[in-house]
């Protein structure tokens, strides 16, 4: 039987916060960080995704799998190395990445969501040519560095995703893509989520991470940038720490590609996804287009944070 959304209203929603994402809107959520290896947070995330669906939104989940990949590489005595926040991916590493993401992490996440009903359907960027990638370098100190079989998404065919959404399902996507050369590439999950959000004309992009948001001047300050425009973010990108770089690059690509807002939220906080999408004032950092009525009066706004974590 085709699942049908149940429109509900959050009892704890703040009526002064303004309108949430409109019914029928697509929301792409990138699930990653320590929340992926915490069983309680996994269950809470799955419940949040189902709750988004029940409010009439159309969630699409893109997942990472860094901790699980690292564990498997250690077991196989293979090196884990990163450049500019991207995993150096040899052919041997690519086999592990593909196995862990599509055969392990994806299946667990689909299982958690489907405990609430027949909602989630797992797929990869390879399926139905959903994502096409080309090999990309990492940029370190202004120079390209070869990082192996790492791809950047250059084309998205959203047909399969749209079909699943129209049927009332929640797609769960592993960030593995094939190139026109036939090679399979490891795609950073943040950048994959961004590409899908643009192609699906999503209302929101949500990036879950292990910090409170984008810090204004880490480690000298624990202030979080509450909101900033695409141009302001573009200026900050060269100086960002490697771990935050792909997330913020993905947010920048998304809002410049038509996504109304991109959020970076602390995935360690239960129900961060619901607050980020359903409340007008989101926790963490929100990136907005340069010319938008959502900008407010300034290009950036700061909020204090408890600490980096």
C-alpha cells in the first residue's frame, strides 16, 4: 500500500518564529558525524525524518559513513588519509567505501526509518544514473593534490528520486557515483547532498555535523555565525578548517543553485533536524542567497556557543 502523509502540527512549535518550510517542499538532509555511530541519535534522526514526512514535506536523506569506513580500513590495515577534508581514495579504499556505504550504513538507516512504516528506499548515485561524477583533486595551499578516486558531481538525473517522492517514499542515498568513463567514484556526502538539493529544487538543505555551527574565529572564539549570505561565505571559505570546508562549500553551491536556505546543525543535539526545518529561527548556521528577503539587515550575525565539542 502506498504510504500517505499525515499532516500534523508540532505542539512545541513557537508561533512567533514565522512560517516553516511549506507543505510539499523537498528537504535534503545530509546525515553524518558522530550521530551516525550513536544508536540513540540514529533512532532520533529516523523519527525526525518520518515526522518531516508526516507534516507534508518530502525529505531526501544523503548519508556519510566516515567512522564506519575508518573502522573497516583499520581492520584491513589500509591507510586512512585526508586532504582538504576529502578522503584519499585508492582502488582498494574505493572497494571498502562502496561496501560500507551501500551494504552497511544505508541498510541500517533504511531499517531505522522503516520501523515507523514502509517509507524509506535505499539507493546510490549509480542507480538510474542519478549522479554522474568526474575525478577531482583537493586544493591545498592553492595547489591541486591528487586524491585518487574522488569525484565531483557534474550531472544529476533526478527522475528516480522524483518518482520515489511522488509515491510517498523517503529516498536514502549513498554518495557513490559513476563517471562517463565507467569508473566508480567516492563523492563527498556534503557535496552530493548539495547537488541533489539543487537538482530537486529543494526548499532546504540541512547538513548535520559534530559542532554547533560555523565558528566565527575558532579556536580564539566560540561564537557561531548564526546567518550569512552566499557572498559572505564565499569570502570565508579559503580560511576554513578542512573538516568544515566541504559542508560550507556544499551550502554555498546549494543557495547559489536556487535552494532557499542551507543549514549547518549540530547532529549531537536531539531533534536538531526538526528545529532547523520547521522553525523560522534555526539553530546552528544558516546560509541564504545574496538577494533574499530572508537576509535580514546584515550579511552575517553571531550567536554565542557553548564550545566546540
